[in-house]
């Protein structure tokens, strides 16, 4: 199952380490849930656990690959909240892969995703 989600905000894991306020983290959660909801992604009907492949296409300075993890968490939580997958526990998500590329200025930040059986 493949789909693309427009990223509401590019957020590095470093920002979380810097100690952002709880309310701001909740706002991120709501923004990402809205992004998944408006993408109208069908419920995943394959076998579990899944392997989720995240391919980020982002403008601006490049993030270290591990700094994308906060955004993967927001997307996974949104997939659960929107009913695409039943949960984010290991019985449902068995592995993730993160890749990224830099977009030119003015392009839209997205994450291309693929869910497949592990």
C-alpha cells in the first residue's frame, strides 16, 4: 500500500531535545493527524506486522536521517488515530525504514510511504 502525505511542518528531533512545551507537541500531533485525515488513506488490509517505509522530501537544510524520527512518530500515531492501522505496537509495526531527499525551495514538503508485510 503506497500513499503520500503533505507534511504540515518539518520538525527535527533536535527540537524536542531542546525542550519544547507540551502544548506545542500536542499541536504537532493535531497537525499531523489532520494531514493524514485529509489524505483519505484507506485502512490497511494486509498482514501484520507491517514494515513502514518513510521517504521524506523536504525543503530547507537537510536533517540528519535520525532527526526524522519525531515526524515518523507523529505520522504513525496519526495512522492509528485515523484508523489506517489498529495500533503502533510491535505486533502491528515491526520495522521502519527512513530515507530522505532535499527539495528545491518552493516545493511542498511530503512523505511518501509504503506499508507492506514484514
